[in-house]
C-alpha cells in the first residue's frame, strides 16, 4: 500500500464530521487513534475515556481520499475481521486476497 499511518490518519480526520471530535458522553475533545482493531476516537478526559470505532463507510471514504490501491491495481477496501475488528483488503477478493492489518501501515 505504501501509505503511512499519518497519511491515513489525516484522510480519516478529513472525512469525519466536525461533531465527531466531541465526546457524546461529556462534550470533551476526542482524539483519533489507530489500534489493532482499526481506527477509533477516544475522549481526552481521563475520567471519561469513552472509545468509539470509526465507522466502516468513513474509513472507506478515507481510503478513496488518498487513492489507496493494492499492488494488483485494485482499490483497497475496509473489511470486517470480527465483530469489532477491521482490516484493509483488496477489493478484487477472492481472486486477489492481499490484506493489511492496521499495525502494518
């Protein structure tokens, strides 16, 4: 893929709604993190620390924003690996099964 976490992070921030940066529970600022299960927003306030995974459609829009493609030339997409975990995969699956974990960015 050849895109760094900072490039992906910037693209995600660009597609997030401005209200997504405020915690729904306490109103404090939230920060974007990229963890093993995918990008999530977490409240800065230690007493709250509420977490929320970034929605798959927003992650897909972020990949489109940066023009992320697989080494086969197909666009990359967000796939769900489990109930909460996501990963980046080739949209040409199953004929091309390249995938990346978020930690591999």
